[in-house]
C-alpha cells in the first residue's frame, strides 16, 4: 500500500497504515463563488493539494475533504448573496468536525489536523475541535487536534518574492493572485483568465451588516485584482505551503 | 459552458445554468469499509457516476458529493467497528441536507434530488428533506425535493440478466457483485480482486444489538460473495441505473 | 408481585423485580391512520401485546409504550397528509430513546429492548440506541440495547400458512391482513370490517418526494387489501411473534 | 362514532370529529414513584381520567397521553433517585409538545390543551407551548394553546370539605390523600393501602441541591400522609376537577 | 485581595481566592418590566445585592450576574407582551448554566450556587444544574450545585412584620411591596413612586394560554399594590434575606 | 426620560424611547483573564463605555451587556487554561444573540448593533446575527443588525499618535497598552500597574492545537507589554472609538 489518500484505500490498508501512527489531515473546504474566472471548488482543491503535498512526504493520511463550509462573509469571501456559494450553518460544520474526530479516534488515530481552505471556516472548525477534544481527550491518551488555514503558513521569503511584502491582507485575497495562481498550476482547465475584469480592490466596512450592503462588494466577487496570477507563481505558492506546513505540523505533532 | 459539475463551474456559469431550471442532483455518499478489495469511497464514487450519467443527458446539475454519511449497520454495511468506516451522527447529516436545500433554494433552484449511495443514509436524508421542505415550501413556489437510493432503480431486466432474479436483498449487496462490478468499470485501479476471499453469505440477525455481535459479521466486511463481478457487468449496471433513474426523475420533476 | 407491567407496579415492586436482572421491553408505537377500519392506535396496541406475551413467559418487564412515533412515509404508512397521523420529528424520538435508556440504566437494568410497532420508527430508534449506548456503555458494564420491529420475526411456517409465501413486502402491509387480523383478535370492538373498500394494492414510486404525490397513495390509507383478515389469523400471528421474538431475545440477551 | 378517545377512532372518524372544531386535550403524565402503595403510572391515569370526564361532556377529543414526563424534584415528587421514576430531559418534553401541536394544527385543530398530571412538567410544557405558538400562530388563525395542571382547579368547596382548608401545599400532595383517593376510585386493583407507613410530612429545604440530600426525602417516597384516602373522596375529587376544568376550558376557548 | 466580586478581581487574585474553597454565587436575573415605577433591571439588582450581602460575610465569591432570564409569565411577571421585557428561550438559559458550571469546575470550584432573582428562571436553571451535575459529577469529586430563588428564604418574622402574614403569594409580588422597597433602599434614584397607580390586585387564571388574555394582566404590569413600599422595609428585607440565605447556604455546603 | 441605559429605564420610558426609532447597542463582553494587573471584566467594561459614549450623543439605547463570551484562544486571549476565564460554548452565545434580536424586534426596534469587546466573540455573534436576520427579516421590515468589535474602529491618527503605526496586531493587544490605558481612565481602582512584569511579546504559532501548548503563552496572560499605558492615552482611545464608531453606525443605520 503506497497511497496516502484514505478514499482510495481499502479498510485493511487503512488499518495497517494507522499502525504507523500517522496524522490524519482533513481538508475543510467550501463551495463558494470565486469570481468570473475560477470555479466554485477552489477552496476544496487548494487545501487538498496542500495536504497531499505534505502527505507525500510520509507520516500523514489525507481524509476525504469536506466540500461545503461555513457561510461566506462580505469582507473575506464576498458574501452569501452570490449564486453558487453553498454554505453550512455553524452548528452543521461543528457537528461534522466532532463526528470525524470521534471516528478517527475510534480507528486508533491520535493526531488529527483540520486543514482549512476557506477563511470563514476557521472559528467554527475551532469550536468543533474544542468540543471534540473535550469529548475524546479522556478516551484517547495523547490525542492532539489541530486547526489551521493553510495560507497562514506562507513563508516570508515567498511572500516577499511574490507580493513584495510580508504584510498580506488575506481577507482581500479571495479569488486573487494567490488562489488564481495555484489554480493555474493545479487545474488550468478550470481557470478563465480572459473573463477577469480589472477593478479597484474592494473596500468593505469594518463591521458586518445584515442585510448586506451589496454595493460595497464588487459585483464580480473578486475582492482584489488577480491579473498578475501565473501558474509558475502557483507552483511557488504550493511548494512553499507544503514545506512550511509540513514543518509546522512536524512541530505540533512531534 | 457545457459542464454539469457544479464544482467546476464559475458562479456566473452556474447562475446562467440555473436560469434553465435544472434539477440539482446531490450525491450523498459515505466513507465506509467495502471489504478487502474495494476502497473506502465506493459509496461516493458510484452515486456520483450515476448522477453524472443522468446529468449528461441534460436538465441537471451535479453538486459536490457529501463524502461522509450515516453510520454503517451490521446488517447492511457491516457495522461501525471496522477501521475506515467514518460516519456522521444522524443530526449532522440531517443538518447538511437542510442547509444545502436552503442554499439551492436561495440560488433559485426549484428541483433538488438527493441521490443516496449508502443504504443507511436514506432515512436521515429523508428527515432532512422533510424538515427542509417544511422550512422552504412557503418561500419557494413549486419546490420539489426528492430522496432516493440509486440502486432502488435497477430495471427488472438487468436484475434478471445479472442476478437471475428480480428479488434482490440489497442489504446483502454491500461490497458484493453490483458494487464491485461498477468499481471495476469506473475505477479498476482501486479494485483488488485478488484479495477477495470466498465465504458464505453473512447471516445477521433480524434485530440490531449494541454492542454488536461482531461474530455475526464476516471479518472481511463483505456480506455476500463478489467473485462474479466484472467490469462489463459494471457497465450494465451503470447504464441501467442512469436510464431508469433519469426516467424516474423525469416523472417526479415533470 | 406478579405483574410484568411497569405501569402497574409500585416502585418497591419494580425495584425488587429489577434484582432478577430482567430485560425491559419498551413498545415504540405511533398514532397513525390505519385505513377506514382500524383505529389510530394500532401501532401501539400490537407491539404492546407482543411484549406482554413475551413478558408473560418470565424474565421481562414491559415499560409504558411510546404512543407517538416518527413520521409516516407514503410507501409504508401512507404519508403525513392523513388527519389523525400525529408524528414526531426524528430528533424528538431519538431524545426519548436516549432518556429512557439513561433512566433504566440508573435503575440498574442491563438489558433494554425497544420493540417497534411502526416501520418508520426503526432507523430513528436505532440512532437513539446508538447514542444511548455511546453515553452509557462505560457506566453500565454488560449493558445491551436492542432495536427490532416485531413483525420482522414472523416464522416462515406462519408466513407460508397465512400468506402462502415467506417473501412478504412489509411496507405494503400497513393496515393490511396482518394488522387487521391481530386487531380482530385483540380489540374487535375497534375494528370496522364493514368499512373496508377493496381496491388494488398501492404502487408508490421507489423514491420519496416532497410535496407528496398524493395520487399515488390510496385515499383510504390502506396500501394492501385486508379483506381476508380474521381473528383466528390474528391469534396465529400473535402467538408466532411471541414465540419467535422470545427466542430471538433469549439469544440476544443470553 | 361516539367516542372521544383519539386512540380508538379511525382516521375518517377523527377527521369528521375535527369538523366540529373540538379542543384536543393531551394528558401529560409521568412514570414516577408514588410511594409503596401506588403504581408508577398515577400521573398518567389521573389526568387521563379528568380529560375523559371533561370530554364526555362534548366538544373535546382526548389524545393519547404522554406516559413519560420531566424529572421528579425532591420537593414535589421525591426526586430522581427512586427506582421506577423514569423521566425525560426538558428538551425532550419540549420537543414533543412542539411536534404534537404542529400535527394537530395540520389536522385542522385550533384549540389544544395540555392537561398536566405531574407538577414538574408544567414549566417545560409551557416552554413547548410558547415555541409551538411562535411557530404556528401565523399558520393557523385563531389558534389557542393551553397549559394547566389539573389539580390547580380544585374548587374551594371541595378543598374545604376534604382538607378543611383552601390553602393546599400541592408540592406535598405527591402520593398523598388526593392522588390515593382518586386511584382508589379509579383503579383500586392497583392500590395497596396496607403498605402505607405513617410518618411525619417531609420537610425538604427551600432550595434544590445536587447531589440530592436524600435524607431530607422520606425513604418511601410519600411526602405527606395518605392514610385518610378513600374511594369516595376520590370520586369527589374527580367530579370536582371535571366540573371546574370544564368551566375553565370553556372560558379559555370560548 | 479583599473583594468578593469576581468581575473586579485579577485572575491571580481569583486563583488565590479559590484555594480557600469558596462557594461561587451566580445571580441569575432578568431584563423585565417592573411597572411604571421600577427599572427593567430590578431582577438583576436585587439578587446581586443579596449575593453581595452574603459574600461580605466571607466564604463566597460573586460571579457576574446573568442580565437576561427566561420569559415572563402572565401570572408571575405580567407576560412577554410588555416592551422592555427581554427574555431568553429555555434552552439558552440552560446552556449558560451548564457552561458556567463547567468553567467554575475547571477553575477548581466545588460549590456553585445559582441565586435566582426572577421566578420564571427557577425551573430552567434547575434543568441546567441537573445537566451540569450529570456532566461534571464524575470529574469533580465533592461537587455541589444549588438553585434557589432568594425570596424563598424570607424569615417568618420578617414576613409577619411587614406583610402581617407568613403566607405570601410570591407570584403576585412582581413589582410589589418587596421589590419596590428593596429598590428604594438600594437604588432610590431609579424608583418613581409618583408614577404608581393604585388598582386592585391582578386575578390571572390558573392556566396559561397562548395568545395571552392580555385583559387579565394589569396594563401597568404591577400585579399587586406597591404603595406601602419604603426604603426602611427594603433594608429589612435585604438584611433578612442575607441572614437566612447565608444560613441555608451554610447548611447546604457544609 | 433622559437616560439611554435600558437597565435603568422603566418599561413605559423604554416604550416611549423606542418610538424615536433608536438603534439598540448590545455590549458583548467576556469574563476573562487580563493579566496580573487588570480585572476579569475588562471586556465588559470597555465596550459598555464605548456604547455609552456613542449613546450619549443621541439616537441610541444601551442594553445590558452580556458578561460572558466565547472561549479565549491562545493567540488572542491567552487560552482557556487560566483560572477566571469563564466562557460559553459557541451555541450558547449564538442562542443569546438570536433571542435578544427576536425580543428587540418584538419591542419594535429596527436597528440592533452588537458591540463586541472580546475578539473571540466576533464569529459567533456573526452566526447569531445571521440566524436572527434569517428568522426576523420577514417579520420586521427595515430590520438591520450589525456586528462589530469596537477596537476595529481606531482612527489612523490615534493609532499613529499612540502606537507610532497604523498596523496594529490586535490579537496581541490582549491586556496590552490599549486595554490597560482605557481601564486606567475608566476604572483606575481596578488596575494594578505595580504587578506588571515586563517580558517579550508572546509568539504563539499560527495554528490552534488541543491540548494547548501552554509554554507558548506567557504565564501571566499578557501577550504584549502594557507598561506604557496611561489614563490619558485611555481617554484618547475612548474618545477616538466613540467618535469613529458613532460615524460608522451612522453610516450603517442611516
């Protein structure tokens, strides 16, 4: 057995793999608008690719990704008013995180990492992890659960090389240079650069308001310009994320 | 735009497609042991393939599948004691069905069909549909929601041709001839026929018991023999399902 | 103290009875339409009678039945559109199963069997049992919880004798020969054979649809003909169920 | 059709009865210790008898009683530490009240009264009614929902005649004169007067404490003396309750 | 460190104080109409003052009060139809009681007392305590949780001195003499005696009805007359409550 | 009536005030460790002061603050392992936001703003607002609900003047210069500057891990140095927040 994709493993393969005490990586994505040029599944494809990159180095398994995530916010994903954005209530996401943890613990896993691909998931996955740890800690000695947004581990040198700064406003990067570049690298067949319209970056207010002030969100759902995206940059991003996340996970689960 | 896979569409593509009033098909799978010869994702791969077959005929979109489903029962999936079987509590699955329905309704969809690939999902997806209909019926005139296990639409002639009978005990077909054949057709790279061990069909009792009587479940997780599976039969099954499900959906959403 | 009906026992009687380590049988019924000829409480009366028959043989107590069950489905009970059908959401039924289990465990019981009288209850009682076992297993060594539909234990010889076959489509038996016969035996005062209208068996589609296709359900709520029902057959059914269920429970709790 | 017991009616009978716009009475009981002399089902039997008495006067239907209620408190029922007391969490009871209301409203009912037989149910049935009204008020013009403990309508003259005062501490009446008398009238076969032990009334503190101070509760579960109970007084109680509750319901639903 | 108000303590102070094994008092209030003469926060101010009086004697800490409580009922608070009454659903209050208990237990506390200032809170705080005890008892040896309405501990001599009787109908005291007097003593700046209108005591029916019979509730929200209230009586009440509650808590947590 | 504090208003005063269509400000705080020098209630005191400052300008009412908030995270509050930090699960906070919104809407309010004083509350208050808007939008034309962390509106000139930069890492400001300064201005009696220990800023990892890596959090709970705090700066902060938040709210609710 050589794969690290849980979905492709038979149960005896999986059982055998667990005996090596791997960390199980769970990509937590979203089905969400990503502008006129990217498909709805960007937030599934990217963390899955990062997880697979990490797992290819050994010591990890990649569980099937969660394809639906928490609701999109105007400031970091454009908002729930876009067709195609298909989201869960917080409680639904929390429940899944709890259920998956309980199951992996039953299987014998002691290291579980939720690798988030959609900003808005973070706090609800965190609640799920906290409740899951509360429920399972006594049952599973040595249990460790981790929650991280993969983009939070961009190495300073990559940031500088591509953005010219290490101070990146990730909220604005929705469907921007980073995501578009990685998609050009991973799934160019799903990217439509010719549909990109250049416009000024979005300036959403510092508060959240219901009903949304839709006029404050660009009508194409792109918060920042993505014109400078290239497949080469995408590879740089992916390699950098894999490297730095592998290092961070190595620290956390050592 | 020619695709019917929601995951691959941009939001304007999806928005445009919805204007044709398609039915949205949601494959509802599971991550579950399927014997020594099949991968954990059989119940995701098969209903997704059926949905895509139906959608290729036009009038449908296929949403990203749910990769995790309700708990496996000894009588129809072997039970939760197998490593790899990674399941949700009923409430978690119900919540997702409600959330997805609410979202598709917001997008403007009026026909939504949950195409189940895992027996144990059926009653909980049903509860989700019932609650979703209760919540949304008043908001969305003409709304229709459907729940079906794809295997429930095997045409009599296909059943006779392959099984020699139309009285099939689907509970026993877990990781059996039908699923193995379809996997041989769709993903032969993930099938390990050489690992199959022939043994008598399982005889689980007519009740459910906690803790499980594990001795009543074959230790390899195969409830019935799969040795007669072939890729050719798999194609027959798939074609038959696509044809008959398309007809049934056509009736239901006409 | 000679009774086995918990409702009729004082608490010291019950306390004393528990010292013999009996299995507690909980009839799980429904308040549901049963055609023009049977009362709304058929699904309470029948499993209660079966439980009492089993308990009369010793080693069991019968708890007060749950009079309301899960929603009726078109294919096995006619559907929720009938007046009189008075049902619970899944979560409400699950919660009761959990609560009752917790209480019986606190009393000292180690064997609890939910004896279901209404098809649609089965999967939700199952979820309740699973959650109850998860919660209580560690607190109560030797705990066993069982879930069964009483009709699932019709002996082959009784089936052959009455139906002429052992392949019975129980979904179609709603308010049919079996239930009508047992009611004629147990509560003839509540049966109105003269109101029966003969019509062809219902042919509901293989899927579930919201809103219901009401035209697919017979307007009188009887899915199959009940004209051949007699009190004598009712006695045969009851005796057979008691005998075979007692045997099965004996196995499960031995 | 002349019955008022929903459980005994066919659905067409029930449907016809609803056309007269009756109020549906739902007895909400408990399975709870009632001393060494009374059975566990006192709190089901008594409110059901009162409901049937009221319904016999016309204009009402009696739904199947809820046999399990909220947890017993030391001060009004002795507490949850007695074997036999088999109780629900608040959320489970609330959920049932909501579900039943939703169903009766669907049937066309516009008047629903929950007639409580167990003190501790009152506040949770109240929450259920409040949520049910919030959910259904807009859907059902003229809807009225009522919550009452039947004992709260003892006429002053009956109180004076039997207790010698109109200031009755109902919390202390658990398994006392009133309940014992009514049981002697209604189900003398289930009463064991010879097992009664006279002791001073219980003096539970004004607060609730977990874990219980079990020493503050009489070990037989009788909070007050029941020795003066007679079947004749039981008839007086029942008649008085029926009369005064019928009057109160008449006011509330006029 | 000399304070007993948790809100005013630093965490090292609190940590040190916990080493003395104090009982943590949690005032559970409400934001609710209290007639034309009292502010919406009466039910927060009064139990907090009682708690602080008790705590000033040593051995207790006072946690920040819950400012919102369960819904007001017509019979004891006038009902939810008044503007300003701002209430929680039962489940929301229950959840807070559980969360706070879990946290205090984590801090090392073994005695926790919820001191209720609003009648309608009592049964829901009780459910919260019961669930919290179920969850935490095994984790925290010696844990004790208490629930009490502070007014339930009025000494007989104070009752006689002020009311001329020891039989007080507390349900009617909403915004009456007791609450008004205590507010005149504690926060005279928030009392408007000149706005009081004398009217006969309210006579709400013995049942609860939705929708409310608003005519049965005085339109000013005062169920009984408060004209005889004085600051001096308020001091008498407060002193009496502090004294008797301190004694009761001393008993319960000894 | 001149007050804007809901807690101090009678219900007729509140009723009258609502006729002017004010926005209701709800401070959402926390009971959380704030280092050795600040009390546990900093996150209640500060947003309440900001709200009162805004309300003093007219057009707003201030509701009683929520004194308990969501769990503290290592990266922005030090984590849940500190004694004194007393937190709610996400669902409990979400429920309160929903309940309060429902109530204010019933009172007639059409503008409601949750002013958060504790970073970790933001995403859960957001979920509460989203669910509350979903529930109430149809019932309350013109309803607007807002969620904001007060610190998110620090004007650039104040930031520059005090911090020497406009790029502030608010996560690190827990118990730092800003909060300490504001407390020195508002409640100097509760600040213990002499207990401050200078140490390097905390460097928590970019991921969340259960169990916490406690060594990564300073043992005193201060993530950044607070030594430069002064009451004068505190007044600057407060004035700046009031000014800029008033402007933002004016925009949002215009």
